[in-house]
C-alpha cells in the first residue's frame, strides 16, 4: 500500500516541522522537557505523582497528560498537588503528536515553567515515531513485564535517552531479571541512562530526582 | 488531515474484506479462532504456554505469534511444546492485519486444526481496529496494571468478548482491585465474559481451559 506509506511519511514530516518549532520555543524559555513513554500500566502516572511530591516546592512543573479516553491520570496528578496539569484526550489516537502539544502549550506561560512533562499514551510502539519537541524521551518499564521488552520494541528504546525500571519491589515475583533488562536495553541503545526504582516503596526515587533536578539546572545554564 | 483519514478508512475496509474471507475459511474448517490482545507484559505468551501444556494432548493447536521484533514469543511457545507455531515479525507495525494472517495460514492445513490462536502485538490501542477473521478477541489485563484500563482504552474492551485478568497472585501488591476492573470493564461492555487466573500459580486456569474446550466443541457442532 504505497499510498499509506506516502501519507504516513507526509504526516511524520509535518509533525517533525512543528516539533522543531516547539523545541525552539521550549529552548527560548529554558524549559527542560521530557516525553514519558511506556506500556499501559508501567507506572507513568505513579512516577509523576512521586516526582511532583518531591519537586514541586523547588520547581514550577507543567504536566500535559495524554490518554485515549478519560482524564483519570490528569486528575490523579492534580490530587498529587500538580498546579499546572492539562489533560489531552486523544479520542482514539494511539499517541500524542506535535500538534496536540502545540495547542496545549497555549494554556501555559512557558516563561514561568522550569520543567515541562509530557505523559504520553500508554503504548510501546507508536509514540516512538512522533517527536514532540522534547529534550528527551524517557521510557519506563516495570519488573512485572518481560525483561526482553527492549528487544521486542526496539524503536522506543532506541529513541529514548533514559530507561526507568519501576516496581523494583516486585522483583522476585516473576522471571524478570534486572541485569537482563539492562543488557537488552544497552544492546539496542548503548547510550541509555538507567534508573531503578519503586514508586510504591520510594526506593531509588532520590537518585531519579537528583538527576532530574540537574537536567533542569543544566537547561537554565544553556546559552 | 482528511487525506490521512481517507487512507485509513480505505486500509481498514480492505482489511475487513480480507478478514471476512479468512472468517469463511476458518468457518468451513470448523476451527475456533481467538485473537489475544493486551499491553506488552500482561502475560499473553505465558497464558498460551499454560494453555498449550493443558490442551495439546486433546487438541491440534496452531499459534501465530506477532511481535514488532524478535521471535522470542514464538520460541517460548515451541519450547512449551507447540508443534504448529509461526512467528510474524511486523518490523515496526504496531498491530497484526488480515493480510499477515492470510499469508500465515498458507503454512497450515486448517482441516487438521481445532484451535487457532493469534497472539497480537502488545498494544492496547491499534489492534482493536483490525479484524483478523477471528471468532472473538480476548483481552488480557494483569493486576500489576491499573484497574481503570478498560475506561482508558475502551475500544479494545468494547471489541473483545472475553477479558482475562492475569497475575491474581500479585493482588494486594498494588492498588488494583478486582471488583473495580470488572465494574469498569462491564461499564464499557456489559457482555464481557471474565476469567481471573494466575499463570504463575495456576489458580483459575482450569476454568479458562474448560471454557476454551467448550468453544472448540461448539464450533465443531456448528452447521
């Protein structure tokens, strides 16, 4: 079906152009932006709840929260104290695109924001193709999935700069092995920065938070 | 982007036509076919490993196993004793389509098969749009995901006839509540048949297997 491929290429190239505009805008305002991607249920919203709890006294954090339906995740983040939370209900689309982010940022004053977080739709395939103007994609994986996920969904792990392994409190309840997921991930992308943590117990969150804070500060120093 | 929507509609309608051909072919051969869908990591392959172990002495089971990359899942099912296992590596595509199944069934003698299983790509969004000629979609969800998944990914739960809740041995390790996931699922689709089981401990597998065997027998009796 060459028609379909041609159209997909056109859509992606239009998306890339708009993403580049967004990137420039974020850059001008020295906002650090990450695009959080994972399967449904890996714990994206839980990680953001914890991150808000630990960082919102220090930083102005904006969160744009994508879901196919419902504003449940956005509501959870508001309950976790998020002051700048905006849902995007995609109404069927399996990913966020640059146009959705473009519309969404009209609701914020970027100049007052330090950290801009995009929680993508839970999907380990399609969001990897859509640049949203972010500084980096961060892929979340949980220990209750399989440790071969990086090999089976390589696109996402290739496009991400960071892998966060969540639910370390559940290690040992399945065949998932931490060293294997790391080996598999680094086989796909040798540059991946890796964090291990449990949103439930809090283990490992401090390292994640320190790193995140550092990224925000580095961004402010960029000329 | 009306172009994109028009092309998508065309692709889906071509897919539906081919799926209808497949359905007729399966019907003629009285093969019961299910299309197993879920997020990555919910346990599709584990459920099929257990199902093979418990049913392959009674039935001729064919398995077509979709993955974006790797034949890992197909290899696992061969190791679990599967004699008629065929991988489909989609090479980036986020779902199986009827054309892939059409090519794949050339490798089987449908007349000798009782149960035909399609393990879809791990993705709770896109596979819901693609009819593969199956008798039913079966959606798998695990207790380590969120109990609001049916509300957040309604398309998949609306298109499925059965929901299997896996990893019941991990109930209590998260906020996931069994009664809530059932309520949410039935809110989307009041006709859903629901099974609860743990592939790890084996709890609940007998009910699943009995039901599956019944579907195969009912199919044989269809005129």
